[in-house]
C-alpha cells in the first residue's frame, strides 16, 4: 500500500480563496481586517514566520502592522504595547511571536491579549471555550489539521485518535478538537511506556514530538491516517517531520508530507481567525 498524500499547500490555497472573498465583503462594509504582530528580539526563525504572516495579509488584502521590540525590552513596555493594541479599533488580531526572552513572563503576555483579539487561540478564556465546544478562536495549527481532514473527506467521529505530544500549542488542543468531533482520543508523550502498543491501534495518528523521523512504519497500523506536525532538520540538514515519510507512506492510508502538509494551514487559519474577529467586531 502507498498512502494518499494530503496536500496542505493545495487545501490552504483553496481556503485562502474563501478568506479573500470574505475580506472583500467586509471591506465593502467599511471594515478592513487588521492584524498586529509583535516581534521581540531577532530570532531568525521567528522573523521568517512573521514575514510570511505579513505577506499573507498583503495577498489577502488585509491590514497588517509589525511592531519590533529589542531583546532587552521590559515586560512592562511589552504589556503596555499590547494594551494599546487591545484599544485600537483598526486591529482585530494581536499576535506576540513566540518564543519571547526569558525575562518576560510568557503566561502574562498571552493573558494580556484581549480574548476578542486572541487570533492565536492561546488565551485561557478561548481555551476554556474550545474545551466546552463554544464559538471561539481555535489554535491555528490544530484547527488547520481539522480542516485538512475535513477537506480530504476523513471523518473523525468514532475513530481512535492517538496524539503523540502534549504541548499547549498543538498536542492538547488537537486532541480536544478531535474529542469535540466525537473521536476517542489517547494522548501519548515522553513518559508513555510502550508507545507502539498505542499508535498501532490508532485510526489516526497525530505526531507532534519535535524529533526527526521518530514515528516509523512499525508504529502504524495498515491504512491509518498519519498527520505529521513536526518541522525538523535531519542529519543532512534537509527539512523533515516527526514521521519517517519514506517508511510510513508504505503502510498508511493517508499521510501529510513535510513540507507542504500541516505547515501552510497554520498561517491560513491565523488569517481566517483575524477575518472572523473583524466580522464579529463589526456586529458588536
């Protein structure tokens, strides 16, 4: 068996066409969706992500601003800037690019963003709403995974989903979103004994551990759906995921590649959340 590739780049492009139409409608009603991104310090990977986010805003006809702050900026100054943006009616989404310097309390920063502008979906209020199945901003990568499955015609209802990884950004929320759609969910992590005994039972495996080529063919049952969230470099310096694609694609029924799998969906869902925020603000 050779797995069917879930092409995140194509699905993201389709979703962006829908978002662009929504932006046009809002603009006709005098509302231009606005995203503010705060970049603290000069982390190369963070700068790349931020550039891609700004480019996406531009392509979709949205308003975006980048606020750059030095590595040594005080927590007070950063929180003050977030408060300013919370009050700005032209800004519908606020994102502080992580990681931030260690002298600043990340939890405090996330909680200082208004839940109404938290387009990353990290604020405890929005996490609580997600847990209870209410209307809210969903974390972008987990939301993107759900859209990939939906667009591919894969229902999660009644399926056994095994999530390998328990981060607050991907692992925990993606399991919750699967549960909200009636999947049976098992979380595995670094302390799980005999990982293969869990993944081998799964109809859907979500790999989010941050270890290159960690999931092998013998982790996966034949015909399973494999979602690879990892972005790593292998020993040769080549971009790869948490899943050994060459091996696993011979066993799985569906698989996301790296790149062009989950990655393109993350920024797409950020754009979606910002437009949603703009639409909701115009109704308040």
